[in-house]
């Protein structure tokens, strides 16, 4: 069953249209991957889902139309968006950042979730009282993921999580994303230029070109399709 569905979605910035009739679905419990060159519309797609840009068409989350809702309303429905650049509050500590992730929750179970994500990301536990801005890029990306998870989302939107990270750190990060999906049941829509790593953890893939979906299919088949790799993935 699709947790998220986009149908005939168009959107952009002012008079500039970036997205052209995007049809996309993310099955519950799966990882969907959106690939494409710079300027293809990947980030704009996530912003349309989160209510950060004006868009037209249908965006259905868990059976509800969410197009036209504010970013705050979309987040309250259970969609967490980790943007490019991570958005870490650099002058706050790791734990203060994590608590901000749970600010809209009304339950009293924040402490147990803190310990849960400290166990998933042990380096954050070691640095819980350290200012976020003093950590490495990889550690800040882990913090951004954990902070998003503190909201207990049903869908995690990730925009270029490998941006600016060293290859070894990127591989570790994607291994953790795969673990979040397999062991914690997290549904993920990830925008990424590192096609190899993204498709390795994905179930389904979409390739955007000039604001349109040029190719879609099973992630493993896209990964292994030589024609797709050469034409769209830069291999």
C-alpha cells in the first residue's frame, strides 16, 4: 500500500516551473530513491511534498490530500524533512538538538527515545553535551537524522544526505539508513546523486530529467541496467 502518492504534480519558484506532471509513489515500509543531475527537480519534489513551495496536482499522504497545507501541518501529520545542509542548530548541544525534534510531541516518552537513538548512533551519545557545530559533517548528518526520528515520523524525506561527506562516512551513513528501514520500519524517500549507494538500500527508483520522470523501476534493476547507468546516472 502506498503511504505517499504524487499525481500530476507541477511546481516551481514564481513563474519558473520546475516540476512537470510528476507521478510518484512510496510504499509503506519501503525506501524510494529519486536520482538525477543537478537542476533535475529532485529537491523541488521534496519541497512540494513538505509544503515549502506552491504546487498543483495531488499529493496524498496516508489517504489524505496534503497539497496546500503549511509545512507545520505536514510535519504534524508525520512527515519529517531533512534538507540539504542538515539544518543543525550549531550553537546548541547534541541533546538540545534532539529535544527540538520532539517539540511537537505531547507524550512524555522523550527520554526513552533519546536513549533509543543514542543506541543507534553511539557517537551522538558520546557527544550529547557537545555543541553540534563543533562536530564533523558526518556526525552532524547523523544528528539531523536522529533529530528527525525524534518526531516519530511515518515518512522520512532526505535531501542529498551524502552532500559534502567523505566516501567512507557516506557509506556508513547509508548503512545506517538501511538499518533504519529494515530494523525500525521507517519509510524513506531519499534524493541523492550517489546512485550506487542509494539504489543499494532502495526498493524502487525514479530518475528525474528536466523536471520529469524519465525512468522508474525496481532499484536493483535500475542499478544493473547499463543503458540507464550511462544515460542518466553518470556511469
